[in-house]
């Protein structure tokens, strides 16, 4: 019996003899592993991003949203069912006072912000003074609006970093006036970087928004519970308060943790599904390996016959071809991992993409498995060649 090291050396030489064909055969595995690693890492990055957003708001955040939200049903079913009014904020403050520290209504919509000749379309988040603490808004300069300014419907605004860059560049925006819906608002502060979603918004008093933009209903109510342990009781008390004026299917009370868990469950399923779809290309790569190995067996029939005549056993022949197949798939797997890792590094400019260790082992193990699975038939075929017939082969 020939030693494994000699078989490996012979297999390696056979692959290097046809470098172009070997690389092209690897390509299917490279693409498959690259797709699995890069897509799963980006899916993980999206999960990390969503988690960061909700964790920055705190575990004691409770949201009242219009309509009946059921995470197992289409969210579109709750559209057009907004009955939330300003009076409902007061009801929450009154009947759930023992479990909450701060409450803010929220009215959200899109509008073009204008400063001199510069325009920027952005999201307007209209809230009260409590929003600064509820949403952990950090100011780089200036201040947030006060309860007095909310009550008097003052035209004041706090802008986010991207809005500042788009409208003011290197100019200090404090004290400058911007136009929203042709109404002037004085910039009294600007926020620190927080996240992609909150870095492109403008905060104004909700009372000013409802008056100037003719808004009757509020988009949601954000509530800060006393602590994370009181969240469940807070939800019960808020429901009790709102049921005095609204029907059960006209509003939903959910915690930030509930939203996070539901979104993460969906994202995990999507990540696995995307990885599975990408894994199909690995199977295609495996079929390519089997095809080229069968061609190789036919081309090297005389070589097989000669090796058998010199004492090589069917097991030696099968092992050599199987090793060649595995070398192709493992080589493709290594290159695919490197490319996938590189793609995840580039993606970090947009999301917190990372390559989970299990993905590396899975992709590498799959590569070895593909090589062995799709290399078995050509290896067995080669080992069964009759040496006399093989030597006669032209």
C-alpha cells in the first residue's frame, strides 16, 4: 500500500498540472462559501444594529402604538386605525402615575428643512421635553426645548448631526432659523451621533407640529417605566387607563424588549434562509467538482492502469482521486472565507457586520463535505478500472 503522504503529493501534482482547470473548478465553491459567509455576517450585522438601537433606549421603555399590533400578522392590518389623541397622554399620566417617570407623545412625519438656499428632506420627530431623557438624546451644543416652550407652542428645533452637516456645514447652527413647511424654527441645539435612524431627524415641540402642520392624532406615546422590573405592571396600568376611552383593538401597549425579540426572531429566520439559499451554490460547485473529476478519470485511464500494474491497490487509486476532490473544495473554501471576511469588513462602514465563528466552521466543514461527497463517485469509478483494459486505452 502506498503511503498517504505520497498519495497527497501525487494528487497535488495532478491538480497543479492543470492550474486553469483547477481554479475554474474551485470557482463554484469559492462563490458558495463567499455568499454564505458574507450574507450571514451582514444578517448578523443587521441584528446587532437593531439590538443597539433598542438597548440605547433602555429596557424600561414602553410604547403605545395605534391599532392592534400582532407580530404574527401583517402590520398593514393596523394602518388607518389611529385614534390616539393628546388627551390619552394625560390619561396615562393620571392612571399609571405610580409606575412611570416620564411620558411623551410623538408625532412623526417627513418634511423639507430649508436654510437659505440649502434644502434637506428629513424626518420630523415632535415630542415634549421628557423625550430627551426617554430617548437618551445627548446634545453636543445648545439645549433641548423646555416644558414652557412646549406649552407655548414655540418654534424651536433641535437638529441631528447629518441635518447639521447638510444645512450648515462648518457654520454653528445655534440661533439660526430654518424653515419647515414655510414656518421658521430657531435651532437651539444639535445632537451627538447616535445611530443612522436618529442622526437624520429634527426634534420640535409636538404642540407646534400639531398646530402648524394641521395634525390631529399623535403617532405614538413613549413611556419610561420606573425600572425594568416594573415594565409588565406599567403595561397593565397603561392599558387600564386607555381602555377608559378606547377599544381594545384601537391601541397596543408593548415594551421595547418585545419589539426587539420579535424583530430578532424574524431576522434570525431570514439570516438562516439566506444562508441556506447561498448554500445551494456550494452544491452547484460540488457538481462541478464531480464533473471535472469524471473527466479527469477518463483522461488518466492509462495512468490508472500503469499505477495498478506497478502495485497500486484500488484503495490507493480511490484515495488519490478523493484527495484531489477534497483539495479543490477546501482550496475554494479557504478563498471563499477570505473574500467573505473581506466583504464583512467593508460592510462595517454601513452596519456592524461580523462573521460568527460557527459560520467559519460551517462553511469550511461544508467545503470538505462537498469535496468528499461529490468526489466519491469519480474515486470509486477510477478504482474499478481494469488495469489491462486501462493500459490499452488510447
